């Protein structure tokens, strides 16, 4: 069990890392534009959460490439979206912050902080009403927990007793503002504790995140009620490509890089015998190939035609969109 | 002087001159502002007068209102106009109405600054032009800064006003270098005639002003001379300046980045038709954004907003079909 998990975690986290490193390069080449938020350093939270949660709806913020990969959206469709191509997940209309794949219960990417939290509550209400019990996973940052929308959402989720897992990835910063300058509570899980079970976990250890999410998922499925996890993590890059992140001391950044989630996973897995060097080498090879192919696919894909500007605004003859 | 530096200078001067002036907003302090407009002010004036707020737009404007009621003169920054949609209760229901509802007893010397508009591929939730939403609310003043002169003088003026002002900036202008004119009696309530011309009156504001100026230069090669008016204030609009220009040119074009419908173009054209219908030699022309959210793809994005090329060709074909 740990072996297959370790393999899965490694593949997705490394794929996510390499994909984003490549995105950075393509951004500098001018193939990707706009806001590009990288999750480098936060892969354990994203992969641990999505795999741990398993079936269920996902509502994510703008830093969602790795979440999309973990949900099973192919790298090439993500890359094509970032390139603004018609073959991208959102036909080139959304870009980095707006990856959507309802067929995979993946509901974005949202560029407005915390705006997806009430969506998650509503979605969970709907799922429950329809007799489904998988529930909804909502991911958001530390900064989002200071918004009114956040407090409204945890209250409604608790009041309505709906199965939402609120997962806060606390990377300590909202753009250039440290949590100590924006939140009266430093331990963010305390904000939800009076409404629902609420815990704080190490977000650099994918196994820890995974186990916490599995436990939370069992709870929300069994009781049909919300649950809150705060995962402590760190982003190694700036907030977006427009931000150098230099309001943080090199020492601070280094101290977190020493606990690089991929490195932690590899060390632990080799030590426990869950992975071999050879397995890792083979996965790395595969990842390199997947990313090359993704970039190739994105480059060779056509741009949307001019006529696409006015499509998709209204559905015209609407069919039932719920998959 | 860079547009962003002109804004910074206005804030600095206002804070220097008046200890009641203070700044608040997301990332405005320690970080120096998302667009670096408040850079250096945190160090100079300290955290009590340059306040880093949580991500809470409605309460940023709300607390600024409370401060203003007590006699401070807050300047709130909303990181972009897109996020001001979360503050619409405080802006529309509170800020715009408290003075009126109190029979004039409450003063709100408050400025809410924000950039708006299409930058480059920031997609639908980060690319909006929303001036018409604010301009449609009685009780607000809505100022626009199209260059460093209107940025500096307009913002200083806004801070000194005893009424609430929405101060709009354009994301693409921050890094542009404009001369900062020493216009001591700058009056934002007066539209600026940036260029005189006899054939067509072109009204615009914010970044589109510059695209219009470019297009009008090309039009001169076709023998068409445009008078370009920059609306520094959108509420109120200085119609007198527009009317006297249209009386001369007999033709009106309005250019703006927001979707064409329900925008400033409708208001300006309607007023001109009401007042000067029999002066007009042609129906007014609106050149504006498409009726769509702004897409990520660059080619589609540029199709969704006016460009100098399209402003030029639309004015040209319109004037040809109306006997110029
Ligand atoms: C309502 C709203 N206000 C402001 C912004 C601008 N903004 C984008 S991301 C961000 C910081 C969010 O921080 P956090 O929630 O900690 O997420 P992180 O980026 O660290 O993952 C801000 C202020 C926004 N997108 N939406
Ligand atoms: Mg954060």
C-alpha cells in the first residue's frame, strides 16, 4: 500500500514540479503570459489532498496546475491552455488561473480570493440533496481566511451540515504580506474549530497530508458535515511571475527548502524501501517525456479562431450540464 | 515622471501636508503596493498611517468610511477594480449615501483608488473596465487619471475634497513616463482638450486617450482633424466642454475600453443628442469593447477592446459614410 502510494505521490509531485519549472521557462520565452502562480514547494499539499480525497468535487484557487494534474487532467491540455491554444482545457479562454474540467469534477481555478468557497458549500448541498456522499474539497490560502466570504462559508457549511473539506494551505504569505500582518489568529485552524472538526498538519510531508485528508473524507462522508484542515507549507517562488518574493529573507526560504516536499518523500521512501533509485529514474524519464510532449502539443496546437471570441458566453440551446 | 511615481508623489505630499491623511489596502505597506504606487511611504510614515489590511475589500472601504466620519482623510487602495466588486455594498449603499441621508451632517473625505482595464492576458476576472458602475451612482465623484499630470493633481485634489471619490487608474499606465505639468489650478471637474481639431470631437478617458491620440494622428494624414477630449471626471461629466467642441465639429465619437452597452458612450451620446441634435452632421459613434468577458488568448483579447488601428479605421469609415 505505502509502495503504490509512494510511487503515485512521487510521480505526481515531480510531474507537477517539472511542469511548473517548464512553465517558468516558457513564460520567459513569451509562450505563456498573464498571471502565472507556481505551486513549487506546495506539491505535498496539492497531491496529498487530491489523492487522499479521491472521488468528489474540487474547487481550487488560481494556483491550481498541480491540483489539476493530480485530478487526472493531462499535462498537455494544461500546457496548451497556458499557451492560449484552442486545445487547452478551457479553449485558451481561461489561462493559468482558469482550468476547468467538470467531467472530472474539477471546477477551477478562481482568480478572486475565496470566491470559490461558497461555490463549494453550494455544491456540497447539491450533492447531499441528490443523495451522493462523496462531498467537496475546497482549497484556499491563508490570506483567504481573512475574507468575509471565508467566514460566511464555514458558518453556512456548518449550519447546513454539508460535506465540505476546507483545506487551507498556509504558506504564510498573501502576496507580500506575512500572515502576522493580516490575521489576528496565527493558527488558522482555530478559525474553524468552533464550527467543525479542525486540525493543523505538516504540509511538507505528503503522507501526513494524505492521511489527514483520508480521515477527513471518511468523516464528511459518514456524517455529511464539514471538516477543516490547515496544512503548513511554503511557496519557494514569488507569488506569481510578477513577484520576486524578495520580501522574505534568503535564510527563511532556505530553511523551508531544506524540507522540500519532494526531497522528504524520496528520503523517506528510500529509507522505508517503498521506492528504489531505479524506479525514481524511470519515473523521471517518463516525466521528462510527458512534459516534452505537452510543450510540443501546446506549440503545435492552433490558436482559437476569431469567431471564438463570442462563443461560450451563453449556451444557446442548453442541455443538462451536470455530468 | 512615471505615472506610478506621480501617484506616489501625490500621496506623499498629501500625507506630508495633512496628518489626517492615511493609506490602507492590501499589500500597500511593507510590500509597497501591488503596483508599487505606495512604495517607500510605509518606511516614511510608519504602520499607523500606511496600513496593511487583510484581504477584505468591503471592510477596507467600510473602515475607511468610519475613519472619514471621525475626521481622518483615508485613501484606500483596492488592488484592482475587479476586487472592488466585493466592496460594492460599502461603496454604493454607504459611501455614496451617508452624507445625503444624514441631511448633510456627515462628511466623508475619502478616496478609494483602484486600477482597472485590460493589461495583458490576465483573463476575465482581472481585466475589467467597470467605471460605468461607479459613474452611475449619485453621491460619488469618479475621477480618472490618464497621465502623470492628472494622476498627481487629480489625486491631490481628490484627497482634499470633502466628498468621497472613486479614483480610477489604468493598469497599463503605471510604467509610462509622462511630463508632470505644474498646473497649480488643475481642476478635475474640467475636461481637458488634449488636441484641437475642426472635424470630429473624440471623447475618451484613461488609457484609451493615448490610443485615440495615435489614431487621430493617422487620421490627419487623411485630412481629418479630430479634437480630443480627456474626461478627467466621469461623475460629474464636464458636458460644457464637450458641447462647445461638438458645436464646432458637429460630430461626436466616444472611445472607451468597457463593453459598448450601458457605458459612458451611451451617456455622452445621449446628452449630446438631447442638447445638440440639430447641430449634428452625423449620428454619434461609440468605439468600445466587445460584449464579452476578456479572454486569455492574446489575439482574442485584442479583438475584445479598441486598438489604435481599429479606432482609426472605424472613425475613417464612419466619417466617409457621413459625408466627410
Ligand atoms: C478578492 C480579491 N482580493 C484581492 C485579490 C488579489 N490577490 C490575489 S492572490 C492574493 C493573495 C492570496 O493569498 P493566499 O490566500 O494566502 O493564497 P496564496 O497565493 O498564498 O496561495 C491577493 C491579495 C484577489 N485575487 N481577489
Ligand atoms: Mg498564502
